[in-house]
C-alpha cells in the first residue's frame, strides 16, 4: 500500500507533463543551418508557433534564407 502512495502521484505528475508539453514545429537543424534564433522566423514560438514572420515565410517557401533581405 505504501508504494501506491508514491507511484500514483508520480504517474499523475508524469501524465500532466505529457499532456501539457507543447509540440515543436521548428527543428533544431533549422537553427544550426540558418544560425538564427527561433524568434527570427516565428512571431511567438510559444503562443503561436505556426505564425511566421516574413523571414519564416521565405524559409518555408525556399527551404533556405539565402537571398532573403530583412525589411528595415
């Protein structure tokens, strides 16, 4: 019975982490390839990860930032 007191809360906690974790749409390879932070291509990587900046839209279309000009 004592192992249930430890196991049950641990299972509930683990389940909560699995349910609450967010999906990642970007990939670590993208930051290595472009040498840019996530925020360069994503408007808000936590709240709206699929909403892209102009740079992100360019990357999605061309699979590279080569030739992209920052708008100032």
